[in-house]
């Protein structure tokens, strides 16, 4: 089952190498400036995610796939560490992320600055799923939703319900099916494009993964890859590339979970790199 991209970048006007050059330079220089600011945890992670997304347009050589996987592995740890600082903001924490300089930071001011929103949690959690980072996954599953609600950047209430769905499943809560059902109803009632195309895509695919409903996982995954690309094309407008659609962390993470349970991911899509689905470098 092949899912082709609707969007095609104009690489004659803006060569792929130009899109890859800046994040590669920043990543190479990360050890020199990483310890300067706490927010580098997010900015450095985002550069690695952006690079991995553009690398899906490259020929998938061993060098390219390793570069992408390595970047996501660092990004997963950075995101999880950043959110962990927000749980006990007054507490100083010493962080060592692979071979980067060891740093000591706290989470003071993060809520007032509008960090710790649900969308950041979605990215962080599914990055840890993709990279099979169990430690980060467990830490994020324990992140208090009530803390998110204190952030200066307020999200639509249904976003917090989605976080609860993933946390409820992670912890094997007995009420998981009802939590899932309530969140689906909230998305339908909300009715905006994000709720119907993105949020429902998350939960419909997750339901096919985690419940006994008569839903074909691969068919739902393929459908929602297409819907999400259309959403991001609309959201980006005619003058910007829908970069998020190049690699949907949430849908990719669910494909990884499906694979790791011994099932076959039959969807072939550039947005679902096989080496990530199979966890080749993890």
C-alpha cells in the first residue's frame, strides 16, 4: 500500500542542499554553545527534527539514514529533559545528553514563558517512541497534565484530553477505553480542522493499534498520512513548505509500536522511513 506525497518541493529554485546546510552546521557546532542557555534543549532538538524531515527527500543511503536517526535520538532526549525541568521548576537538575557537555539547569519561568504545551508533549513522547527511549517515554507518561494547564500558552481543552489518552494507555489504566472514547467525542464536538484532521487522525490510528475494534491499522495509517499532509499544506500556505508533513512524529511513532508488536507495516511512504519503523539504529 503506497502513499505518495502530494507536495513536491521546487528543488531547482531552492536546492535540497540549501535546506540541509543550516541545520547541519548548527548541529556540528552544538557542543560549543549547548550549555549557554536552557532553551537550547528545544532549539537544538528542533534543528535535528527539521533536518530529519528534509532528509526524507534524500536518497536513503546508510550515511543519510544514520544521520537522521542519530539526530532524532538526541532530539528525543533533549525534549524529554526539557519537559522534566518543568515538573519541579525550582529544582536544579544535572543533565548529560550523550556526548554533549553536562549542564545544570532548573525550570524556573518555563510556565510563564508559555512552554510545556500539549503539542510539545506530543512531539516529545512520540520521539521517545520512535527512538525506543524507554526512560524518556516513562518520564513523559508521568508528566502532570495539571502542570500543562498552568502554562501561559493555553491550548484547546481537547489537547489535554489527548495527552490523557496516551498516558492512560501507557500506564495500562482500566478506564483507557472510556478515556479514548471521550476524547474522540470532544474532537468531533470541537469540529475545527485540527481536531478532525490531526487530532482524530492520532486517535483513530491509536485506536486501531491498541483496541479490538474492527479497524485495519495499515488502512487507517495510510488514510491519516494523506489527511495530515493536506492539513499541513493548507496551514503552510503557498509560500512555505509543509515541513511537518515530511515526518509525522505521532503517526510514525504508532507505526513503530505496530512493528515492535510483531505486526507488518504494509504502508510504503517517504514519511514513514523504514529504518525508523524498524528501529535499525536503536
